[in-house]
C-alpha cells in the first residue's frame, strides 16, 4: 500500500496553499473554486491537498478547535538548508520557533495560515 496524499483542512485554503508554495517550494497542480481545493506537489511524490473543513466529516480544523492537534514535517538533505528555509519564513509574519537540535534532528517550527504547525528539519541519519 502506498500513501496517496495528505489533506489539510484550513478555513483559509488559498492563504495556506500560497504559504506552502511561497515558502516551501511546493507547486500548484490543481485548483478547484476560489478557496475550495488546492492540490500541491513537491515533485518527489508528495501530494498535499489543502481544502476547507467538511461538515459531514466533522468539520474540525485547527483554527475552529483553537489548538494544534497535528503537524506536518519536511526533511531537508543538508543542515544548512534548514537555516536557509528558516530565513525564508522569518519575514512572513508567521509564528516561528528557531532552529535547534531536538529529538535527533535539527529543526524549526512555523505556524502557517490555517493554524497548521509545520516542522522543517534535517536528520543526519536519513
């Protein structure tokens, strides 16, 4: 079995997708509606969908819940790339936790539009 995609719920779909495109280098593959569905890829097999919360499926996004219940993570091949990515998001106005050695990796965290926590890091063993 192969993971097909990850779908992140956000009440600000276009804003969340734009942040991922602008700061993490993802590419827009498909867009449905003004703020309804964005399918993004990294060109290496990752498919990341950003869509609005679906009431019939519980409708829970992290903004309406008022907390972060999950996060997504990106791995970079070189430790210095983490610092470069950190510098790219610093001016975005997003809440950022600076890079540090944590749980066997060098990582930073950023809260992107839609109250989604993103981890960016490098693991020397990967």
